[in-house]
C-alpha cells in the first residue's frame, strides 16, 4: 500500500461493510484490502477473515472520527 494511504480500521466483513457505507455518505472513498479473498481467488487457502480499510492521508482524521462514532 502506498504511503499516501493509512489504515483506519481492521475487522470482520460485517463491520467493514457498515463503515464503507458510512464513509461513502461523507464523500470518502475507501480502499478495502481483503487478503483472504485475494488468496481464495488465487487458489490458496487462508484462515484470517479480517479486512482492512485504507483512506487517503488527507481524509484520515475525518474518517477516524466517523469510525469512532460508529463503534
């Protein structure tokens, strides 16, 4: 991941979907990194079902405040 993007959340799929929806409502387009899905598509198995949400560093504070209010 490029240094212009920072991880704001790491969690399960349900929480990820809720946070993505909330971020899009305030015009922040997140990047979701799901290593288990990438491994599955490549034909490998992985047990970790966690995903990460990244946002541009300019939007980090706004996104972080929103996530704190959701959780």
